[in-house]
């Protein structure tokens, strides 16, 4: 009788690490409602003024201490403008702000305008 080797079991592969956008924060009902409300108010992307706004972005990213649900820190954008902003943020925050302002949760009023003007260049 011929020898038939047993098949080896496959090793268990753990889930890959989460990338941007897969954070549990973005699956919360509160975030989805606020994001949808903001996109309903601003149908067109304020950066390119051509495409519809498809996602909501934090002006000051959460990783840099930006507020999670504050409307002053949220900006609806199309995918291409959002990707351009994210690429520019890889080297650091686009806006300069003091550490004391960050601790107080202070968000200057002109942050959105500054971001829009930097992305339009």
C-alpha cells in the first residue's frame, strides 16, 4: 500500500492592523449622524466647488488633538480633496496652533478658511 502524507494545517493569520478610516470611532452612530447632517447642509465640496461632498474631515485631525464632534472642526469634502489634505498632513498638521490652545480645546474660527486656501493652491 502506498504512503500518503498528511496535509499540513494552515497557520492562523491574525487580522491585519487597522488602517485609517477603520477606526471604531467612524462606525459610531453619533459620528454617522453628525457627518450626514453636515454633508446634507454642504452638498458641494467647499474646496474644489465642483464635486459633491462625500465625506466629513476633521480640520485639526483627532491624532493632533482635534475635537471629535465639534462642528467648527468638521469640513465636508469630496474624496479627491480629502486625499490631497491627508497627503499633506503626513508631514505634520497643516495649521499652526499653540499647545495651550490645544489643551483648552480652542478652535479658531478661520481654520476652515485656512485649510481651504491651502488646498486650493
